């Protein structure tokens, strides 16, 4: 089996209001993000999800909070077109993020 080297990573941050944020985890696949990352978010917390490029000092390629979930599909379409993600993977991330945000948003 050939392993794909990921150039993009998902970062999940816990938002602490006026105290800023802290990194909850970094995930190399949509599967791990949905099955491990979102499930590790403590109940009652707000999160921010970012898509970042490996070994880059540039800003995140995309950043979303609960309020921006509806924009994610459009934002990630370019990554579907370049085959970095499949359309079902994007939908899985959006669904899992929506579920997490709904159950954890205070």
C-alpha cells in the first residue's frame, strides 16, 4: 500500500474567551480529525478549526469557528478540485464540526 504524504494539516484550537486559545491537536487526515480530534474537544468549549500548510510560516489556508461552518464547503472546494480532499471528506468534516460545535458551544 502506498502512503500519501500530507502537505496540509488540520489544527483544532480551544478558544478561551479573553484568555486566548490553545492548541488541542493537529491531524493529518480528515478521518483522524473527525474520529479523534473533534471527539477530544471538552464539552462546553468553543473551537476554531484551521487548515495549515506543512513547514510554512504563512497564515492558515482557512480558519473556521462555529459561526463560519456554512462557508466551509465553498472555502474547501478549491482543495477538492486539486484532489487534496474528496467531496465526501469535506462533507464529513463539516458534519463532524457542526456536531461538535453544537454540543460544545457554550
